[in-house]
C-alpha cells in the first residue's frame, strides 16, 4: 500500500513542465531589418528580403518566399539554423537572389549594429549581409512584445 502513494507522486512529478526559458536579451530581439547588400554585390531590382528577430526565432521574407528558423544570438555572435522556407516559385533572377540571401544568412556567425545598419559576418570575418532597420509602426502599444511574424513581406516596406 505504501507503493501506491509513491507511484502517484512520481507520476505527478513527471507531468510537470519545465519552466519557460526567457528570450535572449539582445539589441536584436523584436527588431526587423531590410537587406541592403548580399555578399558585397548589392541587390537585384525588386529584391526585398527581410529579417525579423523574435527571441529564439528568426523569420522574414527571402524575397519570394517566407522563412523561419531557430536562432542563437548574444552580444556579438549570431547563428540561424534549421531554416524552413515556403516553396513558391518566382522569376529566376529573384530565386537566385533568394538563394544568395538564405546562404549568407546561414553562413553568418557574428553581427554588428552601427546606427540603423546591421552587418552579419561569417567565421572568416567576411561581410555576408548588410541590412537597414525597419521601424515598427505598431510599436507604441507593446514595445517589448517583438514581432509576431514577418510583417514586411514582399514589396518595399511602408514609409
């Protein structure tokens, strides 16, 4: 009979969930960026790739498709991994730009913010992406909430 209460206690202890892990506190959390340069060659006409940081996730538009992935970020380091991308087909030039953007994002390991410019570097210190900050129109209501998803998808951001 003493085993039953012990068994019940063990079952209840196993059912408890782990405490939530707080989102990393970095200057990138809750911000959105628009690609201005990929691998030092600028952007093709009509390319509007975005990057949105949501705690431990990165989401955005790669020009044609939307993407989402896991994110490890701290003061200077950054790594996006396990990136999932929708599968819409666009013009060949845009698909090439999209592939370049995603490849550069996955190669990035370090970041630097100067003014409204975010620069992502690979392990060798080569600049892979330069992005300009996008202001969030609804930030006044919930400044710490971050972005829910890729608010800026396809086309130029609102002015």
